[in-house]
C-alpha cells in the first residue's frame, strides 16, 4: 500500500430523515481512498454518524481509530487478500465501522487489481438485486401515506416504516388499510422494552414481513422471550455485531431474520461469514442502509448479490437522498431492482469534483 487518504465529507440530505433515536438533515462521514504502488485507488466509506445514536461509534472516533491504530496495522506488511485484515485487526476491540471503512477500500482495490467486479470477488452471483425503501417518521399520517404512495408507484419491492411509542399500531393500521398487498415491515430502532409486549403483539394483525430491532441492542435474551409471543418474525439489526452474535441469537431463538449492515459487523469479510452461517441455518438475511453515499451504496449492492440475501434491502436510489451523489453513474432503481455493475471493483467511478465539493478536511497517510 502506497498511501491512504482520509476525507471528511458533509452532504445535505434532500429531506430530513427521522427515526426513534433522532432526525438527520446532514450526513457527515469519512471517505477512505487506498492507493497502491501502481496508482490504483480503492474506495471505502465509514457509516458512523456524528453522534453515538445508532451505536457507540462516531465520525470523530472512527478518524481516531483509523489514524492511530488501524492504518499502522494496514501498513505493517503487504496484504495479499482483504480477508487477512480480520485477523490483523483482531487486537482492536469493536470499532467495527472504522474497520469496515478501510477494509472496504482494500476490497475495492483488490477486485480492481483482479479485474473483476466486487460482487464476483465476494462470490456473489446475482445480476440484479431487489430493493425496498426506508421511510422515516413523518409529521402526520397523511404525509406518510403520500410518501408511501410515491414509492409504491415507483416500484420499490418493500416498504419499511420507522416506528416508536406513539407512532406505531395506529400508523401501521392506516398504511395497511391503504396498501393491503404491499410488503411492509416496521423498524423500531430499539424503542421498546418487554413491558410493551402487548403493543408489539398488536402489530401481528398487519401481516408484516418483520419487526426490526424492537428491543435494546444488548437484549438478545429478551428478544427470544418476545419472539416466542409474536407471530411476526423479529429481525435483529443493532444486536448483531459479529458472526458470534448471529450464532448466539439464532441458537436462542431471538430472531427469524437478520439485517446485515457491512459497517455494523466490521466489513465485507465478516458480513459474508454471517451470511454463510445464516444460510446454513435457513435464516434469511437482507442488507440494511445507513444513509450511505454512492460508495457505501455500491458496497451494499455487491454484498447483496450473495445467495441468501433473499429479502429486498434498503439500498434505494441515490436521488432519494442526495441532490448529487459522489459517483458516476448514480445508483438508479428500475421497477424495484438495481442492476449490479459489471466494471471492476465497486463498478462506479468516484466523481472527484463532487468529492472535493463536499470535503471539509483531508489527510494523507503513508507507511
């Protein structure tokens, strides 16, 4: 590795995105560029938010971990295959989003050097992937129904509704009444506890695909207790940070579906390990979103080409989030599907002019 460039970017969302733990109007993130001796660049993206709402990581802590711990390990000895980074980073506890950011850049670089699409390097086989849309908490039910109508008409294969106490059963009922046949799921982002079991059981009547992460991130045991009382499948998100977390959750009966987010689990290598384990145990998986730019979105597309990603993910079109993304061409959705790019690496060209436009700070690191 010749050098790595870290860039701090700030992009304005086209509209606020609200969840049970906060609302976003601006996305700050770290863009990682890994450059080899031949001048070939690989790109990765940190999905950490600016505040520790989703998990304990932030943009600032990711920069610190990359600069002071992970990049020195990357520069230590040559890397023959990205899978090697899992062991190389093993002395660093957690900090999965920081690990994933540099690992993703090296996976992209590896695929480009092998002259193959990233999806192929990961052993993916799909030529197109199905995608859904994640809709944040709206100001009113009427506003929500209008948003759902828009994305149903655009052909998205699944609608995800963010819910929280006070914005749940009655809201879902109205959406299901208006859209009786649309594949629908609810995402609570850990907004409930076992004291809310009757309220969560009330969602069973709406034939939801799943309820995502209803309880706290460290409540795998409580999720097992809840799942035993619900007919709707529970999907775990924030609770799953590793292969071992997935194994334990499945053995306990804590969920029937797992959402794999590359950044949350520490990178593509670990995401693939979780996928393979879930496939062996007949637990379907899908790929969640973290308001990524086009770079992170491209990584999501690549991992979703693996066989057991059988449910539509959150990888919506670039235009859903951004006035102008940082890749060419931008990610587009046609009738609820995204065509998997066939060019080497992530398959999209990073638009350096747009990157510079959004960059607030950058620093170059060398061995």
